[in-house]
C-alpha cells in the first residue's frame, strides 16, 4: 500500500512501531551518556511523527489532540526522554497551528516544517524569572521590518538540536514584564550559546541546559496573539495533557512489569501449596493508573472540544474551573506516576532494582521524578490555592 | 493433556464434585469454581504446560468446562 493511501491511523501505528523499536535499541545509551536521542528523533522524522500536529493542508499528519495523547501514551515506555522531546515539540506546533495560521509567513513555515520534519524548541524560561513564564525580562528591539532579541534562558530542552525556536519576550524593550509575545526564529537566524551542563537524575536525553540566545528575525514571525492568551488557550493545556500522557506510558510499563512478576510469584506459591494469593499493592497501583488515565482522557476530551472551535469557545479556558482542572492534571498525574513507579519497584523487588533485566525500573523511576520538579509542583499548588479562594 | 488438566483442577479448583467423575461439558462454575480459584487453575496450567495463555483465550468461558480448558491449552501450546 502506498503511504499516501494509508489512513492516518495506519500511518501512525506503523510509524510508532518503527520508532519504538529504535527507541528500545538506544534508550539505555541515551540515558547512560545523557545524550540527545538522535536515532529516535530521526526515526520520528522518517515516519512523519515529528509533524504530527501540523494540519494535512500544510503537509502534516493532521493529528488531533486526542491522537497526540494516544501517541504519547505509547512512546514513553521505551524512551521517556525521546517521548518528552516529541511532546515538547508538539506543544510548539500547537501554538503555531492555533495562533499562527492567520499569518502567511507562519503558514509557509509550517509547510516547510512538515516537509523537513523540523524540530522546534521552546524558549520560555529566563534567568531572573525562575519558572514563571508569564513574565519576561528580555524584550524585542524592533528595527524597521526586523526584530532583535537577546535572552538568557535558564533551560532550553534540546536547545542545541532544534531547527527552530519559539521564544517569549516583552513586546518591545520598553514594554512591561507581562506584555509578552511569542516569536518564531530558525536556528540559522540565531546564535545559541550553552551556559550550563545537563547532567541530571532522569530525562537525561532531553538535553536541557541553559543558553544565551541572540536572534534576528523578520517581525512577521512575531505572533499577533498576546502570549498570555496563547498560554491559556494552547501552551498550558497542551503541555499538561501531553506531559501527563508520557508519564502515563512510563507508569503503565511499570504496572505491567509488576503484574508479570506477581504472576510468577503466584505460580511459585501455588507450587508450594499456597493457594490464597493476593497482591493488594498491585491492585493499588492499577487503580492509580486507571485514575491517571481517566483524568487525562477527561481533560483531553474537554480540551479537544474547545480546540475544535477555538475562537468561539476558548473563553471557557479562562474560567477558574478550567485553570484549576488543567493545573490539577499536571499535579495529580505527576504525583500518581511517581507513586505507581515506586510501588511497582517494590512489588518487583530485586529484578526491578537491578539494571539490564526485563523488569528494570531504575531509569523509569529516575525519569518520572522529573515530573514533580519540571516545572515544580509547588508553583502550581500556589496558583491553584489562590484560584480556589476565588471559586465560590 | 486431559489428565494434567484434571490434576490441576483437583489441586486448585476447589470443586464440590470429584474430578474423576466430571464430564467434559460439566459447568465448573456450578460445581464450585470461583473467580479466585479459576486464577489459581490458570496459573497452575501455565506452570504445568510451561506456556502462557494468549489474551484472546482468557475469559470466564475458558474455565467453564474441561472441554473449554482443553481447547484453550491447545491454542496456547500452538503459540
């Protein structure tokens, strides 16, 4: 069957299988060396998965948010770092697709991004504002038809490997900290100087050190929609939904390992004459996995319905209820995922504690710990606490 | 194969009827097989025949009679 005759679903499933096989082959080395997962990212590009969220009219796969979630739920089990890189890139695509297609330059870029399967990194962090993406110190200097930006980013995931960047900045040098825009520029238009080292407990392949960035770009690449609206309508919900999907895939893998080990132990017990075999811990983590899944699916379905009518329904995203729900999704998914993987390790015992066994959970545990601190849940708890005071 | 299946049922099925008196089509659930004991039967069969039941044969119906158990074990052994 020719590729263009295959349905989107067939394309995704075929591509996913190939990508997962590549991930399995290289994930250990990526983690050990803390290196960028070149092979997995290449496989994603070869199988058109990098352009998953780009609409078909621009040459992408035309995936919906729900499709992205299904992909995310599969990718993470073999290489969480690669899966996170993919997810973070889809978030950038969502910002461009939702807010950039009234702009001919952005549309042209999307066509190129689909054809070449470009990888886009996010430059929202900044030295001096911590993890608060709603403020910027660096502003855009407009010079005729061009903009110039110099920004000290504390973290740019896969910053050294991106084909392009989406950066937040003050609208102008004189604008207030919260008057932010989002601008797209390609790596050929930027100087990206690494300022720190990424040597971490987990997610080692996301390669997210700090960078000083200087870029010069046509001002046509500054998105019209204020960043604070892009954040509410796209960046925050898609981020939380896709991160949760990847964390879910790590958790599911852990539960399945625990399930297999439990079966083996029960068989041994039966041989020894022990008939009453129960494992409450397994039930507990399976319940938690189900909770995670249900929460992700509910938030995804709600957001998908809004995204299908973004200009009309998006005011719902500004509601207290929606903000709290989206914050909850990140907080609770991360907490449940960590609990699940920890307990799965406990259930499996030594075979999971050892590396290089079929039940190893060391890397899973290290990777999933990132979910609590990137971004730090404390920030979300504080925000939700304030929002809850406003909610009657 | 049938003897091994019956031996497993004897050890783990907790049936109210003697296994040697069972017919192929007797409904095992009506003879005392519970969800819990059916799991033990399944695990013991996997150990006995050194195989794993494929997902598609695992169902309540699989355990409902010796005939169905034989069929499921055959499918598993072919894999």
